[in-house]
C-alpha cells in the first residue's frame, strides 16, 4: 500500500509537467507498460495473502483506471494543439466546420459544351444586346409590322420607347436571330458564327415555358452553301452534344427569315418519341439583300435552338422552372 501511495504521488507530479504527446507516452510506459511500476505491483499480488490481495488489488486497479483516464484526456488536449499526423480526426472536423463543394449551373455546363463543339468546327462566337430594337428583332428578319408572323413571338415591349418610329421601338429580344443582322452589317462573308444569349417571351409559365430562357443562334455564309452543309453541321453537333447515336428528321417548316425553313427532330437510342430541338433553314434572300450581301453570289444557312431544352433532354430535367429556382438541391446534382 505504501508503494502504491508513492507511485500515485510520482505520477501526479509527472502528469503536471507533461506537455507533449511523447512525454505522456513515456509516463504510460513507465507505469502502465509491460515492465511499468504499477504493472509490477499488480503482478506481485498473487504472492500476497488473500486479505492483503483484496485490499491492495482493489486500490491498484482503481489507480490504474484513474491514470488511464487522465492520460487519455491529456493526450486529446495535447493533440488538439499539436495537430499533425496521427491526430484524432474527430477533434478536427466539427459539424460547424463542414466543407461544401461548389458546382457549375447546368446552363453553364451545357453552354460551354455547345461553344466548344462549334468553335472546333471553326465557328466564331458573336453577341448582341438583350434590349433590342423592333428593327433588328423583326423588320430586318423579314417580319414587317402588322405581319401575322409577329404573333409567333409574344413580346415584352419596353414602355418608354413606344412612341419611336421606324422600327426603333425597344423590346426584350424574343430570339437570338437579330444577332445575325448585327453581325452581317459589320462583316463581309465568308463567315460562320454562333450567337448564344438570353431571350424573353411574354408567356404564361409552365413546366416547358419560361419568360426568359437561352438560345444559341447559328449563321454560316459562303459561296455554294446548301442545305447539305446545314445537315452535316447540325448532325455533327447533336451527335457530339448527346454522345449518342441519334436518328434525325428534317421537317419542312416556316420562319420568315429562311427559305426553305425546317425543323430538326432527334430520336435518342431506344426511345420512341421524336424530340423537336431546332429551327433552321437557308437565309432568306430578302434578309441578305437587307444587309447588302449579294444573294446571287452568297448563300447562308441559319439555325436557332433552346439551351434549357437541350439541358432538359440531356440530364432528364422535368421542369424548365428549376433552372432559376435557386434551389441548391437542384444545382448540386451537376
Ligand atoms: N428564331 C427562331 C425562334 O426563336 C428559331 C430559328 C428558326 C432560328 C430558324 C433560325 C432559323 O436561325 O433559321 O423561334
């Protein structure tokens, strides 16, 4: 018992001064290790009388438990300060320190993919304003005032400008097609461009309609351009974008700024339904003449497609309104 009291005293002093993991480990070995002082006492119990053994044994075991507890606590504190290898990670990662990874918005991902594919086919990227004049959005695209085709686009007109004349009324562009006109006014053919951007429609919203969304316009003007060139570029683009073996269908359609006009449908492997993904055609003679490009010498193809629609097909997104919901549970899936 005397021996035990001595050891207890020693350990307490040693623990006071131990400030490192190594120092604590030394104490553990010196007293609790295989040839430690306390271990020696516990081992020698078998030589004691029954009564002595009961008393001393109980005290020695109690001391061992206490020392172990103090050592463990001290070690945790020291590790917390020292850090480094072998640390108790439960001390380092606390709920308040949770780390969140950011992710790209699906429209950013899809927008980048589209640009990458077209620039690899030698298309340049052009831009135009979102608040556009009536002239560029309609007139120059062979959609004069009072033409019934204007009803194809439900338009947000900008109020303060409604008194302007000669196509100068301001509106929020209903498609990216006006960028075609702006680009052709400033550049001589041959050229091939895409024009990605935001467009606006004065419409009721539902799972497939939004009042603002994105389009990518395409325009290529050169000598001897034909529908065959359009067909090649379009099929190449969609095949690379969806990374699937697709079926294509080019259906006759009407858009005032192209002649002939088509709509492009695709079918994904194993699917029954045709999906409408693009409007396109050969640039209308009147559109070329309007920007002083000789339509006898030059021809062009043009196309326009909805970016949200492509993202919805590619990722199986069921509702267009999710794109602007600001819901992180949606964004974090991409
Ligand atoms: N601008 C049309 C729309 O928003 C889409 C379109 C159709 C664009 C045919 C084109 C085209 O360039 O040739 O509905």
